[in-house]
């Protein structure tokens, strides 16, 4: 199974992200993230035989209480456009702690700098979008271990388990 660790958006943040996607659709085309797949990745684990080691690592790493997360702005990596996540030391500490715990559990988590974002569209075709994603804040009180599958040509993300902060 293909696993990753993510924060799922609150309804208010999800609505802002869907509004941003709608604005992008009016300006160009691409492969848009399905509403149920919107998320902020904390760590990508890749292929795994079992979720049990990741679950144990996350149980130990997800401590310290809820943290705020503010989505806002628009950016891109090549042809991928995303909503930004404002700098937040506690959120970054959570992500880096999760990554470290997963590495210690034997997962090959990348060591490149964590650049928090929520992907809105891949394979963008169109002019540079004119769009500002307004700042919207939510409280994060859980982290999800997610599974990624391709079903009938569509990417489907399923929560394997959730961990309270």
C-alpha cells in the first residue's frame, strides 16, 4: 500500500480551497484535486507492506496538543499550483517530529526541506493565474495516516487511522 501522513482541512478551509479551484478552472485547465483529496502532507512514506509500524511511530510523535494552521496565498512548482500555508513554528515542529519518528521506524522519508502547501491543480495549462487565496485559519487536533490508491483511473485517498494531538 502507498502511505502518507496528512492534515485534512476543516470545512471553512476546504470551502476556500474549492473557491480557489473554481477560479482556476475559469482561467485554464489541468488535473484538479478532487474535494475529498485536499490535504496538507506532513510526510510521504511510499509503498509499505503494513501500516502498523507507521501507526506506532505516529502514536508516539503526535503529542503536544492542537496547533493552528493558516492557509493563504497561491504558489507553484512548475505546472503544479497550490495554496500556501503560512509559516508556523509549531506546525513545522509537528511535521519534522512526524518525519523523524517515521524515519526511526524504517521509512525512507525524504530529507529535503518541508514546504507546506495544499495542491489545487497539476499539469496546469493556461496563463499565470490571477488569484489570491485568502488567509483562513483552522485548529488542527488530529493527523491522519492515509492510503493512496488508483481506482478506475482516479486517485482515491482513504484514512487508515487518525491520531489526536
